[in-house]
C-alpha cells in the first residue's frame, strides 16, 4: 500500500507491539449513579493471535474493546495499544490513531447505505487522505479476497447480512491496520453464515503483524480463537490460551 | 470526504427534497417580496427618472417627496434662470386632474404641464403620434398603461377625446413610461393648457427644471440656487434619494415588506433547519461510524457544512429562478405589478440563504460533535 498523504504515524516504527492493560478501570456516570464497568483489568495481547473476549452481558467486554480501539478513555490504570500510551493522546490524535491503525467490524455492519459496496470499502483510505480514484483502484483486490468481486456496485440494501459483513471486513482491512477490533461480528447473521464469516476473519485478518480482538457471546465462535479471555463483573475471570494451554490463567 | 457527504445527503431522498423545498420556499419569498418592494420604491420616483435632460429640480422648500406638491411663484423660473451656471430653466406643473371619458365615467389622472415653447420635461418614448403635436390646441399625450386603464381592451389610437375641468382634450400621442406609484394615467400637456384642465389657483407652478452649463457641477448649481432663491434645489439623484427616504421613513411599506421577508427567513430556517436536523439525527449512526473510524471533528463539521451548502445552493438557485420567472410572467399579465430585481436583491437573498444554511447546520453540528464514537459498538448511536 502506498503511503497515505496525511498525518504521520503515531505508532513506533521499530516493532508492532500488542496491547498492554495494567489495572484499568472504567466508570460511567458520577456520584450515586456511578457504575464501575471495569474493575482493574490486567491483560497483554500479542500480535498474530486471534483473541476472543467473552462473558455475560454487562461484564465489560464492549467497554474493554472500545478502550482498545481508542474510542473510550480509561478512568484509571495504564493502557498501551501498539506501543502508544492512549492516555497521552488528545482527542484529535486518537482520531488519527484510529484512522491509521485500527480496523473496525461492527455488529450491525454500519455500512453507509447510500454508498456502494466498493465505496464503503474505500472509506478508510479516503479518511487517510487517499484520492478517491486511488482508493477505488485498491478496492477490487480486497473485495476479491472476501469473495464479493461481483458486488462492487451493489448498495448495502441489495446485499444479504453475510455479504454486508464481508464488505465490512473488507473495509476494516483495506488500510492494513495493525489492530482489528470486531464487535459481535456474527450476532446479526445466521449460524452458517457466521461460521463463514469467522473462517474469513481467521483466514485473511489474522497476521503476525496484527492484533485481532473479537468480542462475542456466540459459543460457536469460540473454536476459532487462539485465546479466549472471559470477563466477569469487570474483571478477567479466565484467560485461556488455546494454542499454549500452559499459559492459561484462572482468577 | 466531500463526495461521501454529498452521497449521504442525496441518499436520503425524501429529506433531501424537503430541505431543498424549505430553502427554495424561503428564498423565493425573500426574493419576490424584496423585488416587489424595490419595484414600488422605484415607482415612487418614476416621474423624476422619466424626465430626461434635466440636471436640477427646484421646488418649494417644504416639499418632502416627488408627489408632495406645493406650488411656487411663476416668477421663480426667472430667478432660477438668473443663477450663474444655469444653462436654461423651464416651468413644470404637476397635479391631479379628473378626466371625464366619452362613456361618462370619470378617471383620476396625473397631469403634467411642460414648458409651452420647448416641451422640456416631456417623455421621450413615443409609441403613437409625435411629441410636437402637443403644440396643437387642446392636445394631450397619455401613457400606454393609462390608455388601457381608461379604455380597457381597446387598441391604442390617437384622436380620442376626454374632458377635464369642462375643457376638451384630444389625445395626439401615446408614450411609454415607467409605472407610477399612484397607478393613475399620466397625461402630459403644455403648461398653459394644464392650468386650464384644473381649477385655477394663484400659484400653479410645481417645479422649475434646470439644465447646468457644462463647466459647473449640478451640486454646485443646486447650492447656488438654494442660496440665491428661497427654493429647495436638488440634483436628479438627490431628488430620487429624498423621495425614497421619505417613503422608507414615513410609510408602512418597509415594515410590511420587511415583516414578510423576516417571516420568510424564519419559515425557511424552521423548515430547512428542522429537516436538516432530523436528517442528521437519523444519520447519527453513520456519523458515529465515521468518527469511530477516525474522521476528526473538524472533518465532520466540514461534511455537515458541505451538505448544508449544497442544499442551500440548490435551494437558492431554484428560489431566485422561480422568483425571476414569477416576475417575468406576472408582469406580462399584470401591468400594475411592481417587480424589479436588481443584483443587490439577488445578493441579499444569497446572504439570507447562506444564513439559513448555517443556522440549519449549527444544531446538527452540535449534535454530532457530542456523539461519542464508542456508542457505535453493539448497534449504538
């Protein structure tokens, strides 16, 4: 990918670091209405493995993934993503960080309905300052990778749920981000399609130089994870390493 | 991001057209009402503008506008002629007459009496007849609109006879002139004739029209006339300004039209603003997604402003275009309609539409800026 003509990288160039959390807490509200969503999370996630965040509703997994993505600030603790201390970044710098280094896959796909599939996929490149023509030229390759080379000009409304999620995956990967965050990527599609989507993510999204984190409550997804982090009541209850079981920890 | 903003805007067809309709409606009303206001203002001075070849109007010092008729002495024309810098000066009568038509009906007319020998101050655009025919006994000329007012649906022709003050008057010519504020037929005749067409008073002269020598400015000569006579003397432009200012300050015209323009502005803001805000609220998920993906607040603001300016620009074009077509069509069908669309009105409408667009976008910008990008997770926003 040629260099986008915009902002300088916020990530140190020497290595692709992972995610490091130290005693992070997150409170919502103030006073009597204060709710503590995270209660001292300690976690290290390395590139090259597919990490699943699981747990019951309200356990804090969405809050945690939002913090990883730089869309939410921690209340206390230390958070380093790709070697960047997110607490040190301004709002503007966080936006630039997300634009350059984070790929998003949302539960509801969140495609722009008035843009074609190809235009939706090109959006991250446009955000990073690529001219529209150059951005569109790169789209075909990624759409081919997700098996939608014949749907370039389709509007989201003309695509099935599974196809829309594939477009979303293509959009998340086109700018080759170092961090991929997926929020319940299979919950809005049927089981069979969900299986296909997870295979696709496993196949094309997980790379040695990328940190990939998926939030899910779908038990059928668990088989795809290299590591399964279970959250309960705002804490890490279990950290299971599927590939290296000796590293598994239970709180 | 510009094309993304525009595609987002056009993608929601119903709101897109609703916003454009709101801006178009407001722009049409603002332009049309302002143009009619300008047309009316212009008519208040049509008699001054239609009197060609005259540099200075000298009048009774109590005159406040063109239709404010206060007679001056017949000798004043000689006093003006004696002022250094005046090339020539002639008398002018202006008043209201009562014309009895052939069918027995009466019609009020504006009667103008010009200098008997030179006919200076007469209109120049003759449609039928010759100006020189005014020298004939009982001769008058009338304006085209006035002829149709007196004899609707009849073709223009000379030779028609009317009576004014029990005196016979023969139409020897028809001229074209700007509509007057009073919308009564304009009748020109010789000064001596005019004084017979109305009841006699001791003083009959309304104005002295003067031409300056080429080596001295009209302003300077006007000052000299004022200092050497007891008359008020104004250049043509000065008289036009004074007349317009009188109508602006002492009549309800500006307030009435201004109210409509302000209402149009507010209605435009309300319709466009509300629809644009709803459009933004319904697209919050899209804006939230873009924010999560790294679009900065500055670019989000730019996108919303582009959307507002696009609908504003289209609405402006349609509004001014519709108002122009309305003016052309309506004037062709209704001669009495005052419609004058100078570039200043087009500019003011543009500024109003710009404000409507900006005000519409302000609420939307605020709503999007406070949106936390994290809300897009799990179907938020």
